[in-house]
């Protein structure tokens, strides 16, 4: 997070198991639990954006290919991304 942006204070309740894991990470990194939570949220948001981009890239590949075998592979990958394994 950039120092020039103002922060917004949020209060969240974590399940006990998640809280323990966050605290353990914070101890290992010698940082605060709040900093760990921010990093985990940022990582999660970035991962969602990457998944979204990958999905749309695959959809674009599907519209551009004429190879039936490749279309089948892409369709399977899109279905896995949408519905899980």
C-alpha cells in the first residue's frame, strides 16, 4: 500500500484458527497481525484479478481457434475454472 494513500480503518472478526495462523505469520515476519492481514487481502485480490484475466484470455483463444482439439481443451479449462475440478 502506498504511503500517499490514506487508510480506512476496518474491523473484522476472524475465526480462531485463522487468527492463530495470522498471528503465527506475524511473529515469523516480525510484523503486526494487521500488516499480515493487509498483505493477505492484497494477495487475494491480485490472485482474483489474475484468474479473471486468465479466464478472458482463454475465452478469447477459444473464439480465435479453429482446431477442434484445441477448442475442447480450452472448453475443459474454462469449465474447470468456472465449476472447479
